C-alpha cells in the first residue's frame, strides 16, 4: 500500500463541548489507484484529507505513507511529502490571494 490510514479519529474540544469530526476511519490506497471521498457538508472529508496530508494530527490512529508513519516526520519531511510525493491543493484559506495561476 502507498497510503494506509488505520482507525483515524479526530475530536475537537471547544467551550467544554466535544465535536467528533472523524470516528475510526480506515483507508488503504494502492499504487495507481484513484479514490473519491464524498459526503454531506460537515461529515469530515476535509478533516480526513488534512490528516492524510499531515497538516493536522489525528486524535487517534496512524497514517502510513510508503510504510512510514508520517506522525514521526518533522516539518521539512512532511512538506516534502506534500510537495514531491502526493500533491495537495488546499481550500480557500490556504491559498495566497495575491497570486494567480498564471
């Protein structure tokens, strides 16, 4: 497997209220496979992608890329992974407003 996510959960605590964004999600993606993630608004799609890309850490579970646990990567290694190995286009807040495609 190129990408293997095992029992990923993400919980947020805000004003003493816990919100569960993901609850024990597992995913395996092999070389050359294409995967589509769909669901209603607020179902955790972006949270899952952010965890898989190493932008946020899961509350529970592990993500492995090419057999390596990405939670052990430092900032430089995780940035290299996103830039060189997987590619990741962020939603609006991650984009630079002063730059265009051209």
